[in-house]
C-alpha cells in the first residue's frame, strides 16, 4: 500500500463514526436523549482521534513505523472535525446560540470552561496545519506552537472526567493512556538532552 492509498483509507475510515451517528439518529438508535448522545459521542471521538494522533510518534520511535507520519496531520484534522461538531451541538441545540447564556454557562460550569478553552486551543493548530503555514512561520515556531496538543490532550481528559457524573473509569482510562504517551515523550527528551551533554563533555 502506498502513501496515497493509506491516506485515502484513513480518511474514509475516520468518517465512519460520523456516518454511523447520522444513521443512528435517523433510525432512532441514540436512546431517549439523542442530542445528548450525539454531543457526548462526538466529543468522545474527538478525544479518541487525539489519542491516536499522539500515538503516532511513540510508535515511530518504538517500532520504526515511519510511514505513519504521513497520516498524523489528517488524524489531527479529524480531532478538530469531531470537536467542532461537538461544540456546534452544544452551542446550537443546548444553548440556541444565545451568547449571554453561553457566557454564563462557561463561567458557571468548570467543565464547560475547560471544554471551551480546549476547543479554542485547537483553532491555531488547524489554521497552521498546511505546508504553506509551516514555511511562513518557520519549522521551529511551528513545532513550539503544536506542542499545544499536549495541553489539549490533558485538558480534554479533565473535561471528560468532570463531565461524567457516575462511572469515572472510562475518563480515567483515557487519562492514563495520555499520561503514558506524554511520559514517553518526556523520557525521550531528557534522554536526548543527557546524550548531548555526555557528547559535549567528551569532545
């Protein structure tokens, strides 16, 4: 399978959750509160794609699957796609685009506050996701900016944890996975820094 086929396959597979949710909505398979289910599920899929995106780099390090780098940007855009639907469902069907009520809700409920800022942090990443923007702002600045992904991942897990009222196991599981993925990056960073220091001392 070449890169184009891989990208096409990932693109189509990543659309399946949205297609299923639309089908389930029109066939009355989303329970007694379909809007709440849609909102929850789109948010959960955004988190799933975020975890998948964060998994790409450790997999490249651990097993040498460098071809996965070609789909990382697409997975990141799907994070935004599902997060955008999640946010629009809240703004439209929960708050009816009432700006005053939305502001009150953001201030009143901490998990809404975290969710709002988490979504806002996604926007600069999406805007700068194309090659033209990488060239415009420079590779180093682009990498620094896209470290926002780590904040977004942690904040998303906190948002999910605060949202769930009863069984906290699922958000804790996502939190553990995100912790492991970030810990691998920290280990790699400090190992690299230590190697640089040793090399500097030897020379």
